[in-house]
C-alpha cells in the first residue's frame, strides 16, 4: 500500500480526501498542531520517519485579508513552508503535489478563462505567495505536480471540516433571512469538492507539471447565488435574500476563471458549475421547499 502524507490535513479538502482513500493508501494526515511546516528540521524528521511515496501539500493561509495584513507570516507559511516540504520530499524520494490557486490571476487585466500558458499577475499577498512558491518548487524538485484549484464547494459532512464556499454561504443566507448584496462583476470556476476527490488518484499517473483543475463557469457570483436558491426550492425568496451589487469590481471585473482543458485531455471530467451544484444538492437530498 502506497503511503501519502497530507499537510493541512484538517482542512476542507484533506478531511474528505482521507475519508475517501483511507483504505486505498496509508495516510498520515498532519496539521499545524502536529507538524509545523515552518520548522525545516521538524518537517525533515517527520518525513524520514513516515517515508511517504506521495505528499499532498495543502497547508496554507488562504484568507486574502489576513495575508494582506500579515505579509511576513503569510510568506513564512505559504512560501517558506512549501519549500521545507519540498526539501523533505527530495530527501526521502517522495513525489509532491502542491495545491495552488486560481488567485494567481486576480490581477490580470484580460478576462479569463486562463490556460496554463497565461502569465499570472497576482495583486494580493496570497496570490503572490502561491505564484512565488510555484516557481521556487519547480527549481527545487522534479517530481512535482502543481494543481491550481478553482473555488471548491460542498456541504457539511461528519468528521469533515467546512470552509466558506458558494453553496454553504448561500444556504446560510437563506437560514439567516438577511438580505445581502452580491457582486455581478465576479467570475470564477466553482467546483464540487467530491468531483476532484473522486478522481484524485489519477493525478499520480499524470506527467509532472502544472495543471488547472475544476469546473468551468460563465455566470457571475450573483447569478450563481440566484441559481442555488432556485435549486433549493426558494424561488419565492430570492429577492428577499439577495440583491445585485452593481458597483463592486465594476471598474475592473474580477475574473479568475480557469481553462481546465489540459487536465481534461488526460481523462478527467468536471461538470459545469450549475450541473455540479445540482449534483451536490441531489446527493445530500437537500431541498428547502
């Protein structure tokens, strides 16, 4: 049985990954309380003890405002921590998966969807950290897959963490009953987390390199929120719960959509966002009618 070490093991993605593959791989799931990725010697020692075949490095500070307000700490974790993990991978001969982000494109002036060949221009600390880490890792380790994720969504599950995501956020709006403004000038891919997890074992068969991964979507954040409420059976409450914000991002629309054609050419399949939303709601048998 192959061994996989996870960093960020208590996060939204990794808790679900562990549930899915706990009988397929021998998994060591680590998080900040048991592995400080900023401590190079601690990382090296842990890797030498476990001897992983694969490492999925998902640990990061991903909150944009926090990173902007604490750039030194963000760099220490998002960049230096990633380098420590890569060095330890190289020392034990482990292959590394680095989880990156669509946010590397949040400063690009031209609209997406972006292929892997487009030069990213991040305008936040988090996006800049991730892009710098991508470049440094490629110089450091050959056995490396870089995966730029779209925004993952899902619903709460037993023994799994939940993160702010488009479906969960919209559901909470319905539960709270408080009217909220949502921008019509933000565009991004929105991917059902299990569509990535269910196919993730195939990552290890790909040629090393950079891949965009997830769903395609051409609708604004507002229109996706509207669609979710409709899919939940709340058509009659849509205008009581959300309203269009026509000013946010109006001058410079936020478009971080990814073209995921490259990874699809290797046999990966992702539903378009609206189809994926319906799939998630149906799988959880969730309807608020």
